[in-house]
C-alpha cells in the first residue's frame, strides 16, 4: 500500500456501523497494518444517520479527523442516498459499496457517478437469512474485503469469533461469519 486509504461509512444507528469500523481496524492492525476506526454521530439513537471512518496504511496514521476525501464509501442503508450526498469528496477512481439488491449499474445512476466503481450486495437480506436480524454490518465487511483485498476474510472471521463469542454466543457468531463469507461471494461490481 503506497498511500493511506481512507474509508467513509454511512449508516443508521443500530445497523452496526460503529462495530464494523472498529472490527475492520482491529483486523488490519493484527495483520501488521496501521489502522484507525472511529464513529461520528450526534445524539445516539436508533435509526439516526451515523458515519464511521477507517484509515489504513503501511506507515503510522497521524490524522485524527473525519474523512472528507475517501477512496471508498460504504453505504449500510441505501435510503440515506436520497437525503445526503454520500459520495461527496470521493476521490477520482474511488469505490462505492452499497447495501442494495439493485444491480450496480442502476445504483451508479442513482448515485450520479460518472467515475469510479460501484458495488452492491443485499447485506440486509443476507443478514436476515444468516443471523436472523436486519443488521448489515457483517455482510458489508465481507463485501468490502472482496472489493479491496485489504484483509483476508478468514482472518477477520477468526477475530469476530474471538471478540464476540462470549458476548453473543456461538450461534450468533457463526451466523455473522456465514453472512460475511456469503457477501464476500455475492457482491457485484460495475467498473
């Protein structure tokens, strides 16, 4: 990695965005990268718009502010697209990953993107089937790993098991890991 990669997440409270940015950062650190993961939100309440940020580099990360010019945008809730410019500041050639059952070509038009890559995955549908709850963070992490090659999916799966088995139980952890791996396989892209 020659330069720092910045990722901006858009979601709603209760969708696991905060957990996703922390898990991704921790996984990358365990693999020898320098990484940050932190949320940005106002009054904490279920359903309120939230943002999260990741930075990853081969060198120490010295920035400690929000991400204004992301190389990647992850959208946990496609309903946020209509109310805000989720792709503002996206670097030329950047990537956008959206939780949607729509094909990437249709999502590109909705986003109004002329440049870069658009990827979609039905993360909520996968989460409902594998976890039993509409929390798209685990599938979105799996899809993100596929479109970026940032980390190995098995490494992140081990971390999820280690961190959450006592808190969530073996069945919930297994469902989250299945959801991650399934989204890794099902994500669709449009260059």
